[in-house]
């Protein structure tokens, strides 16, 4: 595990690793970048490595090994990853906290082939007391200029729509080139070309987490009250007047004297009541597995982590993961590209790694003084060794980026 010295004030809360064409001093080349969002509302580009970079100021962060789990290995600098460079002008301040970053399939760490949509990033702001959240897109079709022409790169950031509500989360529906958003008013789809918005779910419980499933036809919505509902968001763009209102039960975490602990809440939309499940607390994160999208991981704000099969929801979870610590923080679950492991930070500032299949806790360690709330894996074909070694071997390490209020970490293992 490597910590990048000097990143303590970056306050990372959202992060994606991308491999794009960048215009450098030597010409155009494919380059590894980190796209990050912070709690103070800034969105930033950082380049991995320094070869060909315009050195006109900015910040260069060097990795320092803080953990070595390989037995018998004493040279901690043997596999040192490259520096991370934030170019001058590499950050742009938005109106409020960055609540979500999503990539089109072209840049996904799970993608095998390029997606049907040219490379884009989707980002959302949470909103503040004076304004609601907004949706933006950032295009990567043309090479990026991170040197003197960096203002031209930021000019590609386009606001698609703004709202008078809190925007907690979003998913990129690349089949229809639209955003699926979760807010304190419900869920909506937003056309990324026109900004047209269609509400497919209305409820009084905030939509904290989402995950598109069923080949892009339905979305799982994780609510503040602990429910996870399945909604078909394809039909009847526009008003919700023709959609049914459902009354769904859930178990309240607060028991009232003389009354049942089961309560009811109403939702309006194309909902599948039989596909509704409840976790003990507010939903923190939802992740669908690519090898079989019937399976999804869910975590809640009481520390529960579970694996569900959408075909067997009424039977409960098919696997659980013990040891996770959480009470009020939205913490991302990180699934490796091979979908063997799930990783998460905790409010005790520890990082934990489980086997998805067996549920076994494989790693538990503290090397950060703040919650590791966001993470992403290196995209397919990327490597962070020096250029002369920039070729994958059969046993090349698996790498993940970890972000917290304290700064940036990189973790690799065989």
C-alpha cells in the first residue's frame, strides 16, 4: 500500500481511473489519468507519471510505502508506482460537493470492448442550502490538453440539467445516453443531449444508491429507510399520473411502545413489489456483478454487507460479509475486475477485503487516519511501472486507487 505524500488537502470523495489520449510535449499519447471529485466541490485531473508532461507548475506527489504484506520482501521500492501529477489549472471548482462520478463503458475497468457511446464522464453535484444539485458531462472524444491549453479541456464540461433538490447519486445509462439520478424526491432519468427529465419514482424516502440491472431496463434504488426497490424506468416519459402507487412495508429501526415495529411507506412508479427487500438501515451502496447481473452487493449504514440473487430475494441474502464498520457514512464498495473480491473502507478507518463467493474476510488493516470512502480499480490494460517495464507479465499485480479526506492511496497485490 502506497500513500501519496502531499495529497492530504485533496479531500477526495469520488474517483475514477481513465486511459485517454493526451496532447504532450512529444505529441499525442495514450495516458493514465485520475479524475477526482472532492468534498469542497472541486473536480480535478491528475496524470500518472511525468513523461512528456508540460512542467509549468502544479503539484507532483510521490508514493511512500506504508504497508507491505508480501512475506520475505524487504525492498519496499521494488514495485514503486509512478508519481501522480496535478497540472497547473488541473482543478475546477463547482457549486457544491461532487456526489458522483461515472464513466461510459469505454473507460470502465470491467469493460472488454469499447461501448456504443463515445467516451464521456458523468458527474453530479450534491447541492447546497442555496441551490440544488446539477448534472454535467465531460467528453474525451478529442485528445485532452493538460498543458497551456487546459482551459480548452475544461470547456468540454457541460451542464445538462439542474434541480431544486439534493442529488445523491447517479448511474450512466449508456444505451439511451441518459443519466439515472437518485434524489431526496425520488428517481428520474435525464436525457444527456436535451436535459429532458422524466421522474420514474416518487417517494418520501431519499434515494441514496442506484444500480441499473436487467440489461438496462430496470434500476435498483436503495432508500434512506433501508428498502431496496426495483423500478422499470423505460415507460411513459413525462408525468407519473398513469403509474401505480404502491404501499410497501418495512421494519422500522425505532420501536414505538404499544405499536408494531412494521411500518408502511408509499411509492409511485413502475415498481415490482415482490422484488423489494429491506436492510436494517439506510442503503449506502449497490453494486451489480457483471458475470451474472442477477447478483448484486448491498451495504447499509449499520455496517451490514450482503450479496443478493434477484431471483431469490424473498429468501434473503445468499452471502453476508462480517466486520464492516459503518453508522452514518456513504462508503463505496469496490469490486475487482475479476469479481472475486469486494473491498470497503470503514468508519474505524480500516480497509477490509472479502471473498465475494465465500464471504471470508481476507484482509483487515488500518493505514489511513480517515475513512477510505471511495475507490476504483485501474482500467484494463493499464500499468504504473516505469515505461521500460510497461508490459504486463502473466503475474502482473492488481491495482486499486483509494481515496479519503486524508488523501490518495494506491494498493496492489498479486
